[in-house]
C-alpha cells in the first residue's frame, strides 16, 4: 500500500513538472549608452540636480517642437 501511495505521488509530481505552463520571460536589459559630459554640461547638470531638480522635473523632449524650445533653452 505504501508503494502505491509513493508511486502515485511520484506520478503527480512528474506530471506537474512536465506540464506546459508558460515560463516567465525575462526582458533583455536595455543598452545604456553613457556619454562623456563637457565641463559646461557637467556644471549645468550639477546645478540643476542641486537646486532645481529637488522640486522640478525636466521637460520631456517631445513636449515642444524645435521652435518652441528656443526660448526655453
């Protein structure tokens, strides 16, 4: 009787392990391109992060067209 229970349990485990459940896929990591900042850009970045960036977020590039960006920049 014990062997029947063990064999049944083993069969259930094997069937469960071989079931066709979808496996979670891992998204590939995005390639991050790091650019070297010029001294002027680094200074502006530090200024923004230390002062403005504490309360305000940057505008999205798609928020404005090229002509609308001129007075902002």
